[in-house]
């Protein structure tokens, strides 16, 4: 069984502690004491250069951190010094903030080298928030020649694999599908292999830029609660696709009146993997319009086209290598 290739020949070596062959300025720090404060960790790294952001978290009883340095040289200096003297596990993170997951070449996944860098996972840390979505507006790299392999982007994080398979099965028989979900990402990707190049070509044309039907629970809409009291013109809604946009929320609520502002809510602290749904907060023009929106949305299921986001389908280059299960992004966090 052949694998998928990125067309760019990523290195599987990496720098000291690196995991994808790519050195950058985002550093993973493991084996931290349970009471480690972000200010303390930041101070330790500040000795090697300016620190753009610092985040400490706990998972499975372990305390880890991510430190974004201002330059690669500063990150390398911190890794070389602290890994030898601090007792911490200090190494390059699996991917750079604002870049993307970079898989080692033995798995050979991706298309046209788009697994990271341009067209990869976007967003920044934004203070304590590390959640990111894709950079849909960035230029694409060159697409490989037609084959039986496809690379699918912009799937909502948490979408069940069987629903992705069901969508692509409608075109023709699938021999393999790999759904890859990333920590701190609102979207995921998939690799789809058809029995024939003809089926893949049809799927490349028909599935590109569509919104996959995904089974979602009914929406929950209610007045926002603040300090135990309702905010009359604010609507809190749950059950929207995790990667929906403010523009989609605005369009959906505009049919009930004036929308003063709206925001898509990111998953809370301590959540490493996004589910298929999330929430949003909307301020309507009047309390009456908020009541109207709640009455129209609560308990109902909207068509995917209303709040869902379109996927992108491109050919993936075949390497002829045996495909193995790719490691999870940030696997070092559970080490």
C-alpha cells in the first residue's frame, strides 16, 4: 500500500530535541514542577532573549509549558542551556505557533509541502489562548499531479471519521482514510485514497469547496448570564460548528434583527482537543430581538450551509512507501 507524499522531502532528523526536522522559535518544556508559575518560566527563558509568550498547563497529572521566543537563535540558546542544567525536558515544539504540524518524512503525508508554513495552521497564542484555525487566505503551493490520493483541509475539529468517510464514499470506493486532529487547532485534515485515479479526480472536482453534512446536536440558545443575572440583549448559543466564523454567526442572527456585535467563543482552558461544536455570543439591537433569535434557534438544527465551513480538496502525491499511523501533534506533552 502506498503512502502519501508532500513533494518537498521533509527531514526526519531535526535539531536538538526537534521532532520534524524544522527548527523554529517555539519551545516545549516538560518535567516542570506542579507549582510552576508562568512568570517564573518566562524569567528563566528571558535570559536568552525576548519572550513573545509563555503558557503553562497541566495534562494527565504532568505540568508542561510552551515558550515562544522572539528568534530561532534565542530558542536554540535556551534549549542548549536549560536542557543541560534545569532538569526540564526542553526541546523544539512539534510545530511553530502560526505555522503547522510538520510530520517526519517516513510518513510522507501532505500535498505540495503544505503541511506547514504557508497554508498551514494559523493563529497565535493571543495571551492565554492557543487555539488556532487555518489561514484560508494564504496562497497555495503547487498541487501534485493527479493520483488516487487526496488531501482534505478545513474539516471542523472533532468531526467523526465515519462522517468524513461517508461523504467521500458517495463518489466511489475508498481504500484508506486517515483523519488527523491536532492539539489546539479548530480544524483538522484528512488523507483519502480511492481505488482508482478516476474516482479521486471526480472527488477532487465535486467535493472541493463544499460543506460536509455533519451530525450536530440541536442548538442551545439563551440569554447570557452575567453575575447571576440575564443580559437582556445578549444571546449565548451552543452547538455551532467549532470552526464557524463571526460572519456566519452574523448572517444567521441578522434574520432576527440588528446584530450589534458577535464573537465565536474558543474552547476553555485545559481543553487540548476541540470537539465538533462550540459556542458564540451575540448582542442584538434590542431585548425583543434577542428573544426572537432565541425562539427561532433554540432546540433547532440549522442546515450545515448556514454555519458550516467549506472544505478544500487537492491531490496528494504518492511516495510508494507503506503508510503508518502518524504521531500525534505535541506527542511530547504526554511523554
